[in-house]
């Protein structure tokens, strides 16, 4: 493999305890194109076979209206279940591995030193189309919503006959087109696709299909008191109470769009903008620079 000019300081870790990966299950025959979705997080850490691994936890992504055809709006269940999926990251050689519990050996999940033209062996855990070959065709950058640039490896997967099966990618510190894992390709409208990569519950850094919030989210306060309360008002309005302080209040849609931005003090009301029922995110920053984030669900 070729050499790189990257330094250890600019490597962006993938396995972070504050990260979450929303993965939708594509199903082209379904009315809205999806048959379900899950949210992966780092659930715990443990030593396995002499190495420290991160255990993936999973939560269901559910509809507020559970009737078919599964078209949303959605929310993330607050229940996190452990899985049998164990990953470890070597930040020196920039590899991420998945542990095979049966054999006690590692499978290379991500190679963040791969060069253009390199073949990635056994990239997919499942090859329903026979022997597949995945090649790095280019390397560029993807800009996340926080403005940071992350290296992106653009890939093509070929069948044994040389036909292109899927064009996809993975991003340093984020994951792949399919989420944190890449069990199988997305073909003919079927398979997993990453909806959203986020940190600290509601900081949406990368999204393809929209981001969703837990059914109950505590305020993520980078300061202390005063408490910030945003609640549903009448007629689709939002009522706010920021105590005896003042600052900027922003209401976001889950895809990052800003619905309302205003300087506020004490109590007041944000008028309705005709937004549909669902989950929304608010941020409030006071004049001292302290910042609070939370979630609102409208009905």
C-alpha cells in the first residue's frame, strides 16, 4: 500500500462514546421505501482476548403513529440493548476491527490508510451475490455540519463477472454509507443505509435521510442553572422559559433547517410556522456563552 502524509494529530476516531449511527433498512416494495430502522451506540467497553473492544448497543427507531406503511415521523427508543458486536480501533495504524466471537480473530472493518487502487478484502460481511471485489477509486473530503472536513474513501464493488454492484464510501470518524457496519451492499432498493451520524444525542453532523431524537431527552447543559424549558403551546406554537437570563433561541428541524431564531429573555412564545407533527430540536445560548440543547415533540 502507498504512503500517506497524514499525522497522528489529525486522525479522527470512529469509536466514540458520544456517537450514534441511525441505520434505515431499505425495502423498495414498501410504500415509503423502508421496512425499519435502528440506532447504534457504543454501549460499553470490555477486554476480549487481551484487547479492549467497544460493544455496540442498539435501539429501535419507531413511529409516533405505528400504523403501516412505516412512513414516520420517527423517534429513537430510549431502551439500549447490548449486542454481540464488538469493535476495536487501533489509532496508530488507523484500522478498525470487528471481533469474530467464534474464532476469536479480528476482521478488518475499516482501513483509514487505504490508497486509490487498493482492494479491500472481505469488505462485506455477507456476499449474497457471490465473490465480490471492492476497490478504492478516489479519496476526497466530506464536510460535516460542524464545518470539519473528514477524509472520504469512495469505493466501487464489482461482481465476479466485473459488473458494478454498488458505488459507496466510508468517512474517517463517521462510518460508511451503511452506518458503522457494512454487512452487505445496498442493491436493487434493498439493504441498510445510514440515515444519520450524530453526537451527544442531538448534534447532527452527517445526514442523508434525516435525523431523529430519543423519546425522552434530558437537557444537555454545558452550563448550570438557569434551567431551560421549551414546551408545546397551543396551535403548534412553542412556549419557552429561560429563567432570569437572556440569549439566542434557535428551533431546528431534525434535518438541520432553522425554523426560528430570536433573541429572548424570560418567558415567551414562538409562533407556529405550519410545521408538521414530529420531533424538533432547540438550542439556547446565553450571553455568557453557556449552551443548552433539547428536544420537542409536537402532535
